[in-house]
C-alpha cells in the first residue's frame, strides 16, 4: 500500500463499499408554508443506493439527467454530506472521520469535474492549479513541487510543460483545460478518481483521445474510477461494470458486457435503444418511454419507473421491487425481469 500516514487502510479486492446511501435535500419553503404545513418536504436525490467498487476497475453510473448520479458520486466522497447510509473506503468508514482526518483522506480520493472552466480558478496559472494538491498534502516537499507538476503535465499531454505552466485557463483550448483538471486530480497519486461527465464539455473530435488518456493513466497510476455519464456509448468504451440509476435508485447493476447484451430492466433497454446505430439502414425497435423523470419530491408509489414503463402492470404501482440477482453478478429491480431472461 502507498504511504498512508496515520490512516489504517486495509488492502483488499474491494476499494469502496456503499450501503443504503441517501441524500435528501430540504425544500426551501415560504414563511406561510412553514406556518400552515406540518410536513417538511425533501428532494430525494439519492434514495437508498448500494454498490461496491473493486480495486482497479472502472465502475460506471449511468442514467438520464436528474437520476441522482452526480449527487451519489459527491456523497461517496463526502463532498456532499449523506443523509443516511455508510461509505467505506479501504475499510475506513468515511462518516466516522473528523473534518481534519477527512481532509487528509482526500489525498486518496480526487475528482475530475464536468466543466473545467468552472472548476479552475481563472486567477491561478495552470501550474498553480495543478500543484495545489501538493501544497496542501505535501508542504514539506515544496522544493520538488514544480518538478512533480512538470512530470504530471507531460503525462497528460500538456507538452512542453514549461510553456503551459504559466498559462491561464482562458488562454488554452477546451481539450487542454480537460487535461489540466485530469493532471490536478492525479497530482497526489490517489487510489480513487470520481470522473463526473469528464468529456461532456470537450469537442467531439477529442473525446476519444481523452478517454484513451484516462485508460492509459489508469494503468500507469493503478487507478480506480467511479465514472459518471449519461452516454451509454461512452460507458461501453471505458467501464468494466455499470449501475443504471433512475430517480435516486439503482435499477440494474452488473458487468458491462452482460448488461449491454442481456438488459433485464425496461429502463435499461430504453436507454440502450436511444444509442444511435452507426448505420443509416438499421433502426432500433425498442419502445421509448414517454414523459420525463417524475418529481423527486413526491416519487411514484411502487416501482418508480412504472408511469413510463411499457410493460407495467397493476402490481408495479403498488409494490416496490427489490433488487434481485438474476444471473451471477447481474442484479435488477423489476417484478417482471424474467420476461427478458
């Protein structure tokens, strides 16, 4: 294991364990609503999510916008404090850590944010932004900071590093800015990286280059990714396992090839049907769900997908399906998943 100071890590096949994770945001009410209403309303952004991330894999969370993917990722890293549930990282319960210890833990968990322009300080040079993690976690090695930063910049394709070091975010392209935030995430040599839609803001022409770079860096730095995306074509390119989220819950989870070949949840099948086929003579025939994701303040009873589901029956509106293991490692929350086996 890497140096970990006073943190007592355990070395095992599972890096992250998430159990019954919830994040409810209170709804801001007017004064009159507070006076006359006895119930407080919450946005159930994440509502009972459980999964494991194996060491060295790329675990994906996919779903429509508003399904709770980003909030789940932020809650796993305690960037957003969970309402309920537990997250264990290398055997350590993150919810039990004091703020100062959690700050130390962040050396091992880094983030690649979706919008690099918004996540980079416009008043800091690229070199200052990338090396900020070194100043926080390794102040005693200040004489080495510039050399380490140059090395990371070369690794991510910001070459020559001496040229880019003094540049500012507005002086480089979108693809180069994405490489900067990747370098910033790598600078402390973490174990886990939360990649939140890491190529969404990049030009289409450079997206595959960035994904290839992330795959290469994963091997070089022995990384584990929690990869968040709404694009199942992107997930197929980089992920090993995937969880499909809908309205704050995981409805299907398993090995990527298994889920793409044998999707067992109607929502997963609908998402796959929406992926364009690179052939003008071929068309998808799966029915697309009507409408949008329901209001997370008042989710539907029973199965949350039933108002949009093409195979929904009366049972679906009354009884919430439990997640079942239909095949080894392939879990699904659907009353009628057997119809697709």
